[in-house]
């Protein structure tokens, strides 16, 4: 009786060994598949974040100085206006004239739909009130198209550079008012450049 019990014990012990070995192998395979899935998901979100928040534009000219200097690279949030609309004071990137083949331009929105815009005696007036986003908005030498009062229609935005005397913007016939669909997104971060460090764009 004792011998039979020992034999059964050895036999069942051997079975247990093979079962444990198979279980270990299966567990490793499952862990490997899960690791691969997590890696692919992380890569997907990283790519999506870069496409949405990492769109980079090099600023041409000195129109946005002193905040953004010539040649400085800025990041654009392309999702900023999917759930909301651009607001006064936002710095945005857009395609001049709606031409996506052109280099994106970076300017500040000074007037939104329903606002009136005029440059009178060198002062930028929004709804009849001096605009204070830039100190230079009180000493503009060329009013351009804003010499006469203009009221923004639905989907229209008036943009200007913070350094208006060095800026081609909505006062220029070549750009004019910017349509909402031509706005790429909100400029949120300026990368380090000669004359300017890394900083949030405001």
C-alpha cells in the first residue's frame, strides 16, 4: 500500500512539473504581448501629441519683437480651436491669404468677429478703445487698410504684429483679414534663440 502511494506521488509530482512549466511559458508569452501592445499605444499617443502640439514654425522677420525674435522657432497647438474660437490677444499661426503652400505667418489677434478696427492718429482702436497688447500700438506710422474703420464679420479676424512698423499683417492688402479656417492654431511656446530664451508665448 505504501509503495503504491509513493508511485502515485512520484507520478503526480512529475505531472505537476510539466504543468508548471507550461504555465510559466504561457505567462511569458502573455506578458510579451501586453508589453508590445502598451509600447504601440504609447508610440501612437506620442505621435499624436507631436502632431497636435509639436507643429513648429520659424518666425520670419521682426514683426513680433520683442516677444518673439527673428528666426525663432515656436510650437503651435493645432487643437486649440477645435472646441473653442480664437480670442483677442491670442498669438496664432495662419496661412497668409489661405494659401497652405506659403510659409505660415505668426501674428497677434487684435479683433474678433463683431469688433470694429481703426488706426487713428497712429493709435490702434478696437471698438473705439486704444488697444494695449503692445506699447507700439500707440505709435503706428502706417495705418494701411485700417485707416478707415472696418467691422469684422463672422469668421474674420484682424491680426497685427507686436512691432507694427515692421509687420505685414491685416493692414496689408496681401494679407487682409484672416479667415478662421486659415488659422492653424495657437502659438504657445517659443524655443531658445539668439536674443530670446525658452518661454511661453502670451
